[in-house]
């Protein structure tokens, strides 16, 4: 008989919106602060220990980094009294997307999103989540090279 008992503790993280512009992929992706918070609460009630939070522009569904949207999500989560570790993304604002593999310059302006560290981390500084993730480095992703 196989022993199905875990040999170590496991922590489940749920990224309720996913990264990037995911709202067009499914009508189940939460968009508003209320929807995002509700999805975080559902995930925690289902067993997730950590919720990884990206916010969306409530009007367009596109990724946003507005500190007020993060604040609304956190307020709703805290009011719920459901226990979870809050993990903010700080990935937005550090993306350089090159042109084609044969002609990397000029940059892909539609995909490039660069801001300074102060703006990129404002929501983290204001709300002090338990965890914050910040992507940095280079990688090959999709159809070309990508710098975070």
C-alpha cells in the first residue's frame, strides 16, 4: 500500500487573477476589488494559505497598479476575518519587451511597462502585506526575450 501522507508541510498559494491581461481568457477571472477579494476569501476557505494579489482596472479589466484598488481588496479581506497570508505582486512596472528576435529594437511599446521603484512599490509601502513578490531578471518567454 502506498503512503499518501505528505512528508513535509505544504502551503497552497492561489493567484486569483493570474498575471498579465487574463480577463479575456475566462469570464471567471475577477476584475473589481470586491470580486478579487471574494475570490481570495473563497480560495482561503478552500485551503489556500496564501493569496497572491494583482488588481485590475474595474472599468477595463486590464492590469492596474493603483494603490487604492489594493487597499479596497485588503479592506474587504480583513473585514471577512478569514485567515490568509496576503501576497502582493510588485511585478508590474518592470517589464521591457524587445521587438522581434532578429530586430530587438525598437522595443515593443505595447508590452513594455517601466516605472520607477517608488511607484512600483507604493501599494506595498502603504499596506504592508505579509509577503511581496517582485520579478527581476531576464528570460525567454513566449515569442521573444523579456526583461523584468
